């Protein structure tokens, strides 16, 4: 038995879509801002760790977006 609440389901859908757009824009800002600063003396291990942290945080944001969309569908958004 699922309860249908269109306002709540639209709220979860609204929270899910801009969250993923924010993640994509964060990646773009970091990539285009810091890529020109790479030079011969750059600490590659530090760049690798920070890049891994960025990818992990974007993946976590993607998972949150999926869960918000599942909530939207569970509240009757797929009607």
C-alpha cells in the first residue's frame, strides 16, 4: 500500500534534480580552475588523492539523487 502525496513527491523530485546539477557544476569549476595550474613541480600524489575525493563525493551525490527519485516514485510520482 502506497500513500500518494503529490506535493511531497514533487518536493523530493525537486531536491534530486538540482543536487546532481550542482555536482556537475562543482566538477566543472574544479576541473577548469585547477587544470591550468598543473606544472612540473606539482605533487601528483596529492592531486590523485584530491581527485579521488572529488569523484567519491560526486558518486555520493549521485546516490543521494537516486534515493530522492526513488522516494518520488514511492510517493506516487510514477502515475
